[in-house]
C-alpha cells in the first residue's frame, strides 16, 4: 500500500508557564499538541497516528507510525522525516521511500543502503522523483478536513483528556472517510480526480 506521513499542530487553551516566567509577562502564544499520522493514499483513511507535545521530533515518530503496517509500497514524507534510518525502515518493509532530502544531504550510505539508493534515484532523475513525492499533498487535505470539521484547537485542560480529544477527532475523520469510500463504491465514482 502507498502511504503518506505528516504531522500538524493543534493549539491548546493554555500557554507555557516557563515561557511566561522567562519573558516576565503573560504570553499570548499558546502551546500545542502535534498529531503525527500515516495515511493510505488510495482511500485517505488514517492508518495509524501518535500524539506528542510541541517538542516532539517528527523523524523519531516515523518508525513508530509504520511499525504495525504490513508490506509497504511508496512511502512519502517531507524533510522532517528524512533520515537514513527511516529510509532503511521503509526498505525493510519492501517499500520505496520518497522522503524529501534536506539541502545538505549527501549520498553516503553510512550503513543504510536504502538511503544511497533513494538519493541516487533523486539525483539521477529529480523531476520523476518529485512527481512521485507530490502525492504528499493528499495528507494536507486530511489535516484541512480534520481542522475544518472538528476545529483546530483542543478544548480539554487535563493532559490525558487532550490526547483523547485529539484521538476522537481522528476517529471521527476516519468514520467520515469510510462512509465516503463506501458511497463512492456504490455509485461507481473515483475517490480522487486528477486536476491536470
């Protein structure tokens, strides 16, 4: 299966106390939770997700997101997920990584041959590689839908309730997508339309 990985922030009602102490006044800047998702490209259903605080690294969450997925096809992610270990994790599941390279990236494998293969594919034919990479825009539609339908902020105050509220938003989004997929199959229409 082809999947896309990304993260987005959901703002909280409270601001960081340490920030208020440091700047010696009440801050208007709010804290947020990060939602990391892996989404099926064909259906738009979120297959797995994790929630971290705003300091959570995207790259470290990547392997946790794809751990329980069966055999993979293309795995697409932005520069935040670009690392040798992540490329190798995709290759170990028989997938093909399309993790956008940072500007200072080199083709040295350093014990991760999948990185070198992916970097060579990118440098040999960047236009074709970027065409494959641009299916990532589908995940932006998922986050847009999540935030439009169920709000871009978290109303809960307690820590465990904040995470539960965000999990319920993901569950509601998935229910909506499953209904869309079922209805599209009944009507015999495609889920995605190419705009080119």
